């Protein structure tokens, strides 16, 4: 099974992990799972860090690749088909980054690790990671 981390779950996964529920934490830490971070999350992190919404210990161009490599997480590129399939999603969620992550999970048959309640409205498999 392939798991796609939403942005906040990934940020929580680099520590401290106290905001992640036990099922999500087990998937993230057992070392046996196929974990992915979307380029959409990296894009969101870069923008929101620049805007002062996220506070990282180093700039995103170093922080994100270093952490995903240390965690053994794969990068999921954004394709034309991913972007265009956002069109078919109902407008339950207004965040463009999250909508793209949902579209990618549907296209790639992935399970999303999330703590965003709006994701529950979409026909995508989820693992709830909030507490």
C-alpha cells in the first residue's frame, strides 16, 4: 500500500510527533511502508514559510529534501493529469494544495494520512492522523 502524507502530517512527523494519532504514527515509523510527500506539499511549505506561516529551522530548499531523505520518504511529482483531475473534484475544500493532494491520491491509488476533516468528504481512502 502507498501512503501520501498531507502537509501538516508530514510537518508533524519531523517532530515532535505528539499531534499524530497512534495509527498514523505506527505507519510513519515502522519502516515497512511506502510513504510519499507530494511536490504540492513542498510548494505549500515554501510559500507559507516565506509568508511567515511556518517556522522551519532552515530554508525549505534544504529542510524538506534533507528530512524526507532521512525518513525514507519518496517524492511524488505533479503531473498534468494530476492537475487537470482537480477539475473533477467537488468544491468541498478550497485549499488548492490539499485539492491537488486529493487528486494525486485518487489518480495514484494512494491512501492519504491526514488530520484535515475536509478530506473526509472526498471518495479517497484516508488514515486519520489527528488526535
